[in-house]
C-alpha cells in the first residue's frame, strides 16, 4: 500500500510554488546590476592617438 493521494498533490503543489517563485525572482536578479556602456569606436581603419603611439 502506498501513501494517500493527498501527499502526492501536496508535493506537486510545493514544487509548483517553488518553480513560480524561482521564475519571478530570476528576472529581478538578472536586471539588478545591469549597466549600459557606450563607446565611440573608429571605423574604416581610422587611427587614434593611442593606436599610433604603439
């Protein structure tokens, strides 16, 4: 004889709750320390002072 079916339902509900919490917590953690950096990059082989000194 196995356990009563209510034990299985409770375990599945706990698993679904944990999955939902992880799903909603992951985007917050991913964007918590997001930064945007913009740099000017010379195109078509143009030289800069740092490149010509090397």
